[in-house]
């Protein structure tokens, strides 16, 4: 577990770099891929995105690298300001860090982080990807937010618990070898 502010910042950085790329891929290819290909009558998602002129965000079409950069900035800030501190506090509220098996405690932190970050980032992305060309309606925003939570939560839970966090923790241990 990261102990200093510097270590927590690096841990969050590694986590967010991997997670944002995974979510952009998941969102574009798995969730919206068929819709994009049908809309543009192309046979690959990448061709569909290119024929549209990019990914729709902020009411404009942006290149994929810009989408990744914007989502990275929001995700890193959310992780540092909300996700890390509150998930650790939630885990400590239910488990004694000194008496609990480290794997169980880390699992509790991961689950709490997913429980905090999915609704938060889904709300942010509901604003980023809102169909502004239709005009703004708060009910549409809330419906989109709820839809994003339903799509993102299972992916976040399983990818963070079984793939991303174990990889990040392994990488973190290699970078910060304790003597």
C-alpha cells in the first residue's frame, strides 16, 4: 500500500493511466461500437470514428487522444481528491487495518473506490458526452448518468478487482521496493 503523498500520487497516476485507456476502449468499442458502425455504415469502429471526425464530446467531435486526455485529467483529480481518501476511510470504518488480512483490506479499498468513482466519473462523463445539439434537459442528463452507471459498474468492479489493481500493485512493488 502506498504510504506517502508522493507514493499515493504515483499509485493514482498509474491506476488512472491504465483505467482511462480501458474505459475509452470499453465505451467506444464494446458499448457504442455497433451503434457507431451502423450510423456510419462502416465495418470497424475506428473507421466509424474517423468518418465522424472523432468522438463527440463537449458538443464537438474530438480526436481519440483528446478524449483520453480530458478523461485522464478528470479521473486523476477525482481519484486524488475523492476516490483515494474516502475509499480508504470507508475500508477503515469496516476493517481494522492492523488485524485484517492485507488482501481482504485491499479488496475492501478497491470495492469502495469503485463504489465512489463509478457514480462520480459517470456523472462527469454524462456532462462531457451529453447530446447538446438536442438542447439541455436535466432529466436527459440524469437518465444518461444512470445508464452510464449501469454500463460502467460491472466493468469497473471486475476489471479493477481482478486485473487493473493487481497489476498496478505488482508494478508499484517493483518501483518502490521496500528494504
